[in-house]
C-alpha cells in the first residue's frame, strides 16, 4: 500500500523573511488540487490499514493525508475553516512545552530573533562555531539573513546539548527582540480542534532533533512526557509521534515503540510504501510557500524525479 502524507506548518497572511507561512489563498488552492488527485483520510487511519492491503485497493484514487506540525494557533483561524470547506480531515502534532508556555519552538524563536534584531553582531562564544560562521557580525539586513541561513542548518547538525548552549547564548545576545507570544494553541484550543475532528499527536516536549540527543533517557522524556501531557489534557494517549525536523534513528524508533506510540513520522519528500517503510519511519512530503506549479510537482513526486535525473 502506498500513501502520500503532506506536511504543513503555518497558514497565515502574515509574511516572514526567514520562514514564510503558506497564504490562506494558496492553501485553499492546494487543498482543491489534493482533493482532485487523492482520497484523503487521517494519517492514523491510513497507517492502520497497512496490513490489510485490500482495503486501500478499493479506493478509486491514491491515498493521502494532511498533517500539521508544531501547533500554531493560525491552524484554527485559517487552516481549519478551509479544511472544513473542502471537507478534509487532518492531524496536528503539538510541542507540549510550547502549549504550556505559549512560546513557539526554538526553531521559530531563533528565526524571529535573527530576522528582527537591530543589532549588528551576534555576541556568543565563537569557539563553539565552525570557521565559516566565526564572523558573527553583519553589515546590513541581507548580510544578516545570509548569516541566518547558514547558522540554523549548522545548529541542526551538532549535538543537542551544544545546540542548546548556542541557542541560549544567541537569544541572550539578541535581547532587543521579544519572544513572540500568542502564536501557539492552548490546551483549550487543542481540545476544540479535537472536537472538530482533528487527530492530536505528539511533536515532543521541546522540539529537539531526537537523533542528536546523546542521552537515551532524554529521548525517553521527550517522547513519554509529551504523550502523558496530551493524555492528561485531551483524555487520549497519542497514537503518533512526529519527529521534529524529521530527525530520528534506531534508538528513537525503539523508544517510540516502548513508549506506546503506534506511528512515527519523519520528513522525506517521498510517498509512504508499506513494503519499504516500517510504521516508525513514515516519510512525509513537506509543502512550502512557493509557486503553485512547483508545489504541484512536489505533490506528484515529479520534482524529486527531476532532481534525481539532474543529480
Ligand atoms: Zn516542528
């Protein structure tokens, strides 16, 4: 059985230099296109079908699911009404510390600080940085954005402990920018979307790259404490763990099983194939704010094929 699982984050008319949300108009067009191409069910329903291939074969169109990571409040304002308009189900995977604090995941806080700081230098311990990032000052806005576009990918490559140290120093240095508030859904709002039919799952406690955590006890905490919080506030133990930034390894998969999850979702721009992928390494196709033609190529898998030919 094959299925395409499409991953979204923010849908909002707000523009963002470093991480642009999908506009509601574009999201509407994408949903219309998805509906014409696929039979769309909850990801959890599709993944439960896996052993019984025959059920999927009865479908007239290929299977797909729509999922969201992080738990941004704009899901309620923009995504959910459009999903309802097209009568489409979806799932939302929340970062429980963000639900509790109201502060977005570190990835967003970092982008926001760099995008909005008026400072011309990031004052942190440069011995923690590689040669190409040791110059932490910028001459102008575009210079700063260029720095940010190298800085964040570096933080995703290093150990989680080191990443946290650099992140904390960065936020302390860029203290002219206030942490954005009121962007994340509360437990109350999460229960509202659950009543509206959205499946709720976990996206960990603090949004780390799980494969970069050295201490397995910490991985266990990220997976189990987030699940317990979701159970406590929504009444149901989550079926799904969505790995932040798609990062997982064999340890993470094993701990996810032990914790009681049924599915583990990664990010990899290809369709899920039950003969290739186990249920704890399910690939998801992330969709971005880009020209609609490019999004359609991504949805059909054509973009990946073109890239392969060009490689
Ligand atoms: Zn995320």
